[in-house]
């Protein structure tokens, strides 16, 4: 069992190191999407209000990037300070002068190579900064990094509210109530193969859309023209699984324009870019009969303007009474664009961590919390 930060006990005067989810898009030194930051505040406020000395640690994807823009953004919402250091003298001095309830943000943890290398000396040095660890970044819980899997072996550890929200929101997708439907789209079957294989054990139907469908068309021996495929044998292996549903109509583009065709009618000159109206309709019919629906991955190449299938699907799920769990980086972007965020039972913002969690039923960062020292 992962222990909740709610059960952390007396924290007044204690140094609590929080792995917060602060990796947000930044342009010209300014945060451009603060959705994730708002979520991070709940755990920070909870600890600060109880008198903890809160030390925030987080990462930026780019190891050379600074968290200073995030600090400037957070400063508008809560009182905190920032040091350009992770575990050196500057950080230690700043932590030493923290008063009860105060919050300090450390620099991008990936500035130190020890994070990604999962270096035990780095982890020990980090652990020496604090008395308790709170993991609140589910989006990196699939990574074997020092600040994710090693800290819980060194400090009594708890899951923060944002972490728990993802864990509790996604867990029902592991054991869906029948009749259940999983809809998986996107670009590469290779990145979704493990997930699809697991879903086939638990779900009644697995609809395969986006470019993933091309692999199945090809495995059936159909012409797919210049359409994107992944070059794995997953589709061949799964072709005869009766739970798999492949779109029967698709939108293709050729030199002469865009048209909808039956999957068996795709020509050499065509490229498949989306699922077509008839497939959306049959998907809606299955959806109406479903108790649980899991959706990840766009149905078409929206960067090229082929948004119809994805948007129609998002609306159909949002308008249904089904228990709906949706997520994925690009899927989330579509839902945000349509302003449908609050129309689903749960929307995950965990990206790759969500896919790994659904494929494996757990994550290294969850396991570490379950095994944490007390
Ligand atoms: P998510 O981030 O939600 O998990 P993915 O990253 O797996 O989704 O997939 C998103 C990508 O899939 C987008 O770049 C989109 O253009 C691409 N895609 C979807 N359908 C097609 C298609 N038919 N051909 C080429 N690319 C596609
Ligand atoms: Mg993506």
C-alpha cells in the first residue's frame, strides 16, 4: 500500500522533501501552461499549513534548463524562495534557515547527472536534506531515477495528492466493469503493443485507430499505400483475436484529394490519415453499450488537420454515460482544445507513465513507495 500524505502525522518543524510535478512548457522565460502547477499546490499548501519546512524538488525535460520561470510563476500564488542549487552549500544554507511553514524550491534535479544515472551517492546526499519524502509527480513514476526510486529507500515516504489522484483515477482501468471498451490510437504500434496485449486480457473490445490501424490492415494483406506503419509483428500476432476491432472505413489522401474509403479499397497512391464517419458511428454504437471506456491516442494525424475522428470520439465519450478514463500527451491536448476536460470520469495528465502503468499494473515509483522505509 502507498501511504497518503494525509496520514503523514506531525510535520511541524520537519523538513519535507516534495518531488513536485513542475515540468511545464516555458517560452521566453514565461510559463505558458500552468495546468500542472495548479495541481501541485494542494500538497505544498497542505504541508506548509501544518508547519512543515517544505523543500520542493522537480525536473525540467532539458537537463540544462532552470526552474526559475516556474518559481516566478508560483511566487504569484504562494510564498516561496528559490536557490540555483540542488544539494550543495547554497541549498543546505537555504534549508538551514527555513522556518516552519516556509517553502523552498531547488534547481532542476536533472542538472545533476546522478538523477538519471540513479546514483546512490546522489540519492543519499538528497536524502540528507530532509526528514520525510513526499512523491507527488506521477508523470515520472515510470523512470528509474534517483529522486524517484531511491529516495523512498532512504526516507519515510508518502504519496502527495496529485500522485494519488492519478493512481486512484487510473486504477479502475486495470479491472474494467464489463461491457468494456478500450480505444487505442496514435502513431506507433511499437509504443502501444504491450498496452494492447494487456488490455486484451481485461477488456471486452479493443478498438485500434490512428496509424496503429495501418499495421492491422497490412497484416490482413490489404494495400495501405504510403501510410505510416511501425514494422512490428504485433498486428500479425493479434489479427485473429476476436476482441480486436479495426476501423472498416478510413479517410485517405492522394494526389487527387481527400476521400473516405472502405479499408479494403485503399490504393497504392493513398495515405491513411484518419478514421472515417462510418467507423466513428460504429464506435459510438459500441460505446453506448459500454460500462467502461479507456481511450488513449488520437484517431488521426491532427497536425495535418485530420482532427475529425479524434474530435468526434472525444465528444461521443464526453456525451455518453460511460465511466471514461482518458489520457496521453496528445490525447489530453485534444481534450483541452475542445474544452471537455470535466466531461470525463478521469483525465490523466501522466503521459508515458499512464501507458506504462496500464501496461504493467504498477510503476517503479509506486513500487518504491510501497516498499519505503517507515
Ligand atoms: P498520445 O500522446 O495521446 O499517447 P501518441 O503520441 O501515441 O498519442 O500519438 C499521437 C500522434 O499520432 C500524433 O502525432 C498524430 O499525428 C499521430 N497519428 C494519428 N493517426 C495517424 C495517422 N493515420 N498517420 C500518421 N500519424 C497519425
Ligand atoms: Mg504523444
